C-alpha cells in the first residue's frame, strides 16, 4: 500500500466563530428577547459568538454574513438600526469586511454603504466616513487548547522544552508538545506550551508571561491567523529546521497558520497488556509493549451519540473489512469506520457495525468476532497528548478567582487541571491552590503557595453550607492508599450552582446514618480527601467528570518546623 499523507481535517463550525470587540472593549452581542444588537458585554459568551459565512473573499476584503449560535443573522435596516433575523433578499445582511494591518476589521453594509459602529452601548450603521469608532477587533471563539498548522509547510508547531524553542516540523499532531494554550489579555495573545512556558519575542521559551510574550493577532475567515509583535515583525518558520521566530520578510504566506482545537489522541491496551498498533501499513494487532506513534489513535466522537472513529497515524481510520478483520484503511465517511462505544469501569468495549465486539485473535490481530463481550474484549484507554484539562461549560471556563472560594464555571480563562494517571481510565486531578483561605491571602504578594493536599472542613458545610472554607493540610498520600473497597468511598458529582459556581456536593444529608458512615456524627465526616477521579471521554466533551472521596479520617495533624512552611518564589 502506498504511504498515505496526513491530511488535516476540515475546519469545524467552532473553528470559524469569532467575537467582535469594539473600540470601547465591549463585545457585539445579540439580545434574543429584545430582537436588538448591543455592545455592552465585557466577556466572550454564547451571545457574543458569531459565525463568519464567506461568500466572496480576496486578500484584503471579503463579503460575509454574521450568524449567531441561534441560526439568525445580523441585519442592517434602511434607517441604520440593527436587528437579527433571516435575510429577506440575497444582499440583505451582507457586509464587506476589510482587513487592516493592525489586525482590526471594518464592516460595511453592502446595501447602504454605511459602516458598523458602536458608541459603547448601542450598535448602528449611519456613517459613510470611516473613523476609529468603526474598528472591530476579532477574537477567535474556539477552545483555548489549540494546535497551529502551517499550510505552506504541511507541518504543525511543536514546542521543544529541552532547547527552549518552537519548531514547525511535526507532520502529525499526536504529541502533547503540539498543543498550546492561547491566552487573551489586554488585546494581545500569549502562547503557552504544554510544559507551561511562553513563547517570547526573543524566539525562546520563558517561564512567565510578560510584554515580551504578548503578540498581536490577525484573523481571517476560515480559521487563518498570523501573529506579530506590533512593530512590523511577523512570526513564521525560518531556516532549514523551521524555527518559529520573528522576522520582517515572510514569503508566500509563511506567516499564516490554521488555528484549530487540539484533537484528542489515545492509546488502547489489550488484556495481555500490549498496545494496539498499526503494522504493515494497514494491519492492526496487539504486539507492542511500549507506546509508539503507530500505537496512537485520534479519538473522534460525537457528543450526541455513543459512536466514535479512531484515526491512526497513517491518516486512515480503523474499519471493519471482510472476514471480520479490522484494518487501518478506512475513510471518514465510510459507515464501517463507526464503532459503538461501551464504558466499563475505566475500560471500553468497541462494537462494530455488524453488531460484534472487537477482540484480539490468537495471532494478535484485531478482529470483530465476539458476540458476547468479556475481559478479552475490554481495552484500557489512556490519553496520549493531554497532560492537563481545560474545562469549558456553557457559560465559560472552569477556574478560580481571588474573590471566591468556589470553582467558577463562567471564567474567561481556565485553570489547568493536571492529569496524573493512576490506572487505565482513572486519573488523579491536580491543580494549583491560590488564595484558598483568608488566612493565606497575605501570602499572594510573596509568590506561589506550594501545592499541598486539599481538605474541606465540616460535613454539614460540605453538603449544604454556604460560604464554606478551604484550608491546607500537609498529609502524605501514602497514608491513604487508593482502594476499591465499598466501605472506603462513595461517588459524588461536580455540579453547577446558580449557573456560575461549581462545588463538590455530598448526596447524604448532614447527620444521616449511611452504610458508609455508621455513626452519623459530623465529626466522623469532618475531614474528606479528594483523591481519585475517573475520566469518561464522551463526558469530558460535555465538561462533566466524576470524583471519588475517601471517608477515612486522617491521623492527627503532625507538627512541622517553621522552615517547612516556606513559599516557593
């Protein structure tokens, strides 16, 4: 079989959405209950997200329509007022976008020739004379965990933590170094690597964001972006090794990248503790004891259905073929490439289109032959390119702020939740603890508090209290081995409170006697440790996860010398 070149997937609807920021720093917003359009919102949400539909595009301008997430369009009326609905004619709702060198856009109504402008609150089209009030700054609305693809070099950007550089030389985005966090702050963007370093103007990776890590972004419809330093320097791959650095003379569109959400790559392990790998170009077998690029698969699933597709590193999808064999030679639109997924305690079962389950044959090949699933049909699954999670819900990202003790689900930027693998499909969730108690607020000016184990006081407060307090308690993890005995744990869920805050909720009422807590006293439930989290990949797409809380009371808090309470500067 001839070698298959890796082809990037077509941009999704999420990759084509933007938010438009006015000169006053507010976002273009549609009001569904008033049938009006305003510019009063200070953050990017669902009502501030617009999909750019291009009908004709050139180098410096394009004819587009702006469609909201509800499927309605931004319309300009004859009197200059704006509303949103459905176009009545072929040119109704069409705007001419001009791309300016500073990265800003101007939108001119095709019918009236007037420019879209804002006075800081209202939005209208009344003036034909261009001014600073007509400038709009586009902000990509896709998830902050992204990959950068160079269409000219057909490679992805890759961070090199050992050399402190970023290269554009990865043919397949299966490595965690290909993922970046795109932070938006004060009109500029900071590019953070998976090792939590930042790309600077000096072409090196630095540990902290600053003015030297701030880049201006030019956005084009279709997911194309270009980064610059605001002083004439453009970021593009240079030299024989394609080093990503600033320069002043890009050729042939070298500075343009396709910005897409970082895909999920996983490894699958059979009962014999061997990884599924693609051998001899298309055959799939369980023969490798170590993870290699050919044993990684891109995990593509639909949030609405339990089906998935697995794309191998050769660019093709796993598909069921004749004689029940599973080969890595499928195309994305073939029905034989869709497998039904069943979860079973951190492992998955894959059911082929003919109704049979995938299993490992005696010769090690992957077959679709089992009618009744068993241990031989279970596969352990592990994330291959996700060392952390950045969770986003309906109202924003999951993160913390200095004003609240609870996790909030409406943040503009996420807090990274680091994943520590425990066993197949089960992870520890680890995060930085900042300003968790009023007692520690004075430490913020000195530096970061070292990560400790987090406990929460009072079983009654844990379940139903308002204004609960968090505090640090230094206990070694080895005192609490992870067990699966029924008396040691119960399952709780991370929920959304008031559409903004998230907290761990105890399903049992305070003081209630349960099989897990015979005494029913608040003291027996006073200390509960968050220890193990089980990850379900389809649920992660909907930003839900499960947690396990141990009910064993920790031993008395040991005394530490004063020098152990140091601050990591």
